[in-house]
């Protein structure tokens, strides 16, 4: 069967009794794929391939995410004497809904497997589904050259603290060595840890396979995640694009086929797309937008601006010191935070959170309800940290309810982590009493203590590979989702932040998600040694920023991204000013939450003034300024280990602009040259004519670098070590062009809420309040003067630069321009 449509060609055929399919578009694509189910026969994995059973059912379809052609194929999955009847369902999309914009449409094919368990009489266990599968067959066509050395594999980590990686031909996806108890605990914490199928490259949820010669990519992305953990595994692509091994795997954790629950009798849905240069990142973002929609992500949430106790006080926080910080923010409203969050340090033991007896350690004598009430009295939202699925050795909950703990094959408690000076174990969320306990915990926090914001940490602990649950018919993903759902049920409509959380099953349940490991007040520690010995990342600023950049596509598609806390202080810190400025630029461009974690009472004014430039975070919702999905784009993400070009298109009251950070990760200064158009998102850049002129402004140097077209080269001199050149690129489309504001790192965004320009008069209404010295800058080829005592004008090439200064932020100003 051959289906042609406007974005490509989809071919289904039978060879040697096995059903195969191919997807092609503009002579690119992937050929000779099949599907499979994998059964566990006494710890031996057996792959069953599909034989075509009956007639093809093909028709048009329409759904909440798009419309196109639906093809249903009844099949029998067979290997020797094992037979399981089922169905493969293909959806070839001719239109996919969404807010992500790219310059052209690309083929999008979804695949889902279903099995019929009614006629299964054996005790085989279902290890998982592979809607996309190839072994020593198939061909990947991303370039005419077919050079396997040019192929890269972009992988996503399992949980919040797991990093994304780009691996080349000579490398493997990094994995933690399985030696010594210390490494085993780290490995089960940070990785899916299922090594039943070995592959050179592996990724969770989605992967991007790119030919760097031509910048063409194959994107494989699961778009549902509620019932099964999902992975993409691949070996090296061979000569002529030959596929040695490729699998999009939907894990059912070796549950007996006869005991599969309703959510496990079909795979999760995987989407495949062939993307030409250089828009793979935009399409990957679009696919996550679809995932969020299908999971019920809350639309139009705004990122938080707040303060957290952790990175200055850690566990050494007490009631008095905490409230002194609350009072500080009340007295300094020019640091516009709305959330105050208490982190670790109040509980009597991990697992004993006080919700059953209002018992806390002696540092919090008045309890958590009192603390929340005080926060609210000052006009802030209150937040609290908890690790709800953990119980430390010696805790009351472990002594009183040992039957609540997850066990292993030896009927021992599963060790989740060694922290807080001892071993911690995991609660079994399939036990009805545990679910009741978790729901009541969240309800107490919200309804009795009055907290609006709940940070749930170490969530991975309930989904460790090899866990044996009270209810053995649930997959790990279902167990995790059941636990987070209990928290959501108890906490109600308040904001929930997931941390240390496996990502896929959390979609639609958490409002905010940590998307990297913990940050630090240091750039790095022993980076090379740590990576060489353990394949880990440090707990430091550099890897935290790397994760923020890598996972930008998850922000406002799956949840609000939490890039962890901002640190700008001088005391108890090794960060220099260039590193702090880079941190602030990355946070601002990412659009995620901004949570401060210093003792602001003793932070120097210069650093506080810098901090004010990312408050509040700029992440517009639909209907504001024409709305552009606020996703930052690492332009070289599929070419460089750590992206160097971090870009974001914005639309504000002053119109459209392009922001770009050229980052220097190295330990020496860099001077770099680029074509201007290569510093913009491709889908926006191609809309501009070759004669369109842009003002390129250096934010930190506060000067114009050049005025040029998109095809002109620009050179950036001496980008500082661990710093960035931060450019504001403004198209000159009107008589007056807004260039920059020093009030925010997204200039013209949250600091203004309205402008009016008519009869040569510009009226600007301000959002920000308080003491903040600053200036705003304009460029014009027409107007040679601005009538204001707080302004000056200078000549630049064929035009004029107008700068307006102020010491305190006014409610509004009116500027008269003349020619």
C-alpha cells in the first residue's frame, strides 16, 4: 500500500511474511522499518515481529492534535511457537495543530501497537512494545553522502537531574559505571537503569538523529507517557545508511500478559518526522507541545518569581532567619518576588513531615502553619519542600509501617539514596494506605497549613528499576503517575514543582519541573576528573546552565521550566561577575521560573541591580502582543556538545526582536565571526528580505555594534571567559526603532505594559516599580532630536541614537521626537 500526500510518501509492504513500512520526503527518510513486541521468557527477551493478518482499514481522521490518514493493520506478532494477535495503527498527519512556528511542514507519522490478551494462555511476560523497530535491516537517508561519521544522536535524560547529551560516531551515550554501592545508587537515581537491551545510544522519551553534513534530522518522539516509560535505542548507522539496530521502546516492565491492565494493552504513541535543515529543534518543540496537550498540561501558567532558602542556608535555616528574609522582601518591593519557599530543614526526619502530628524540629517552634500565615500577612505566596516518597532509616514512618516500603527480589527494602547521613528507602505507592497517606500529606500542606506552592523532591525513588510492588500489575510509570496524582488530588489547584522526577509520566500533573541537576555558587569543581571516572556532571553552575539550555524546548510545552535557583551573592560564592551575567542571560532567555537563593540582606547593590534585570520572568501567554511561543532556541544544539548560540525571538509592546547570547564556555577569551542571519531562528530569518536592515546592539557594552543586513558578517571581539556576548537584533521597520532597555534582560518586555506613538510623541507606561537606575535607547534615521532634559542624541552612520535616562522608574513618560 502506497500513500502519497503533500508532505511525503508512506509505503506499507510485506517481505518474507513480515510487515514493513517506509517514510520518505524530498528524497529523505527511513526505509524498511517494522514494529515488534518483546516478551520476557525466563529472563530471555524474545522479539516477535508482525505478520499481516487481514485487510487494511484506511480512512481520513480528525483529532485534537490534527488530521490526516488513519491506517489500521491487523497482525499476528510471531516468533516460533509464540503468537499474539494485535494491531498496528498508523496516523499520517496532513495538519498538526500547535503554536510552534516553522517555515514549512514536515511529514509526521504516529505509530501505536495494540495486542489482544483474550487468547493469550501462556505465562509470558510483556517486556515492552517497539512501534518502530529495525535490526540489520532498514535504511536511514538523511544525506546523499551516507557518511556514518557525520551522524549524531541527541539523547534526553530520564529524570530532572539527568542530563541531555549529543554523541557522535566515535562515542556512546554516557552511562554511570555499575560498580560499588555508591555508583549503583547514583545509577538507579539518574538512569532508567534497564540494561536488558544494550545499544550504543539511548534516550528517554525522544531522540534526534542528525546528519551534520546537511543538517537533516530524523526525530523520534513519543507523544504519550502516562502508562509506560519510553526510550529510543540505536547502534551506529552503517555505510549507505544501513540500520544495525533502532528501536522506539515502550516499557511494560515484564508484567504477565494475562495480567496486563487497561493502560498496558497498547503501547504509548510514537511520532516520527523527517526534518530538513535547520528546523529540527522547532519540530522537536512542536512534538512536546503535542505531548503536553494530550497529557492535559495547564495552559497559560506564568513562571514564578520567588525566593528559596536552600542555596544559602541549606539545612541550617530556622524560623527567625527565614522570617527575616520575608521581611526584607516586604521592605524591598523593587525586587518583585511573589513566592517565598522554605526548603529542607524543618522536619524531624525524612519521612516524618509533621502533617499527622504537627511535630517539627526545634528550629521551627511555631510550626509550618504559623510560618505560612506570616508569609501571607506580608502579601506573598507560601511554598514548602517535601520528599514525599522517601523514608530514612530510623524514621517513625519506617518503624510504624515497614509494610509500606518497596521491596526487591530478596524481599529487602529498596535503597533509594544515601543522604542526610543515612540510607533512605521508598514508599510503595501501589499500597492503598500509602496512597491515602500521600494524599493526606498534600491536603494538610494546602488546606490546614495554607501553602500555595509545593516542591516535591526525589520523586524518582518510587520508580527504580527492579522494584517489586504490592500491586505487581502496575508498570513503574503507572506507579509514579499514581503517586503524583495523589499529591495533585490532595493539594488541589496550588502550584506543584516536580524535582528529581522522571519526566514522561509527570506531564500534566506538575505545573513546574526542575530540568537539571542542582546548581552551585561555583562555576565547576573537578569537571574533567568527575566525567572521566563516573560519566556524571558536577553540582555546579556550568552543568546547570547547560541543562537549562538543552531542555528549553520543554518550557511552556510540557510545564514551566525550573532552571534551579539564581545565585548572585559575593559571600559564600566563587562566581565572578562574568559568570553571574551569563547565568542571568540564560535564565532570562529561557523564560522559566526565577527563584533567588541568597541572603539578599547582605548582597551588594551592584549585584542586586543586576538581579532586578530578570524580574519578573518574561513569558507571555496567548493573546499578549500577538503571542510568540516563548521558547529559547539553542541554534547549534545538534552540532555542539554544549550549545554556544542561545537565541530567542520576542514580541513585546515595541514589536519583534531577536535576542542571542554567544556563550564562551572556555577558559580563555574568544573572538568569533558570524553571518547575522545565522544568529536568528531560521523560520523567522527567512521572512526578512535581503535588503532589510537590522540594528545589532551589545547589551552589556551598551553600544551599537553595527547596522547591517542578514547576509552580512559581524565579528565579536574578546568574549569573556565563562561569559557571553549578548546581542539585541532589531529590524528597522519603522521611523523609530526601540533598541534596548537596561531595566530588563528581555528589553521592552515586562518593564513596559503599554506604548502609544502618534504625532511624533511616544507615551510609555511602566510596569516595574522601585529604585532602579536605567535608560532606554532608540534608533531613527528620521528623528534627529528628542525633547527631554533627561535625554541625549548621538549620530551613528546615517541615523541617530536617542537615549533617555532616569534614576527612579516613573509611572509613565512622554517623549517628543523632532526631525
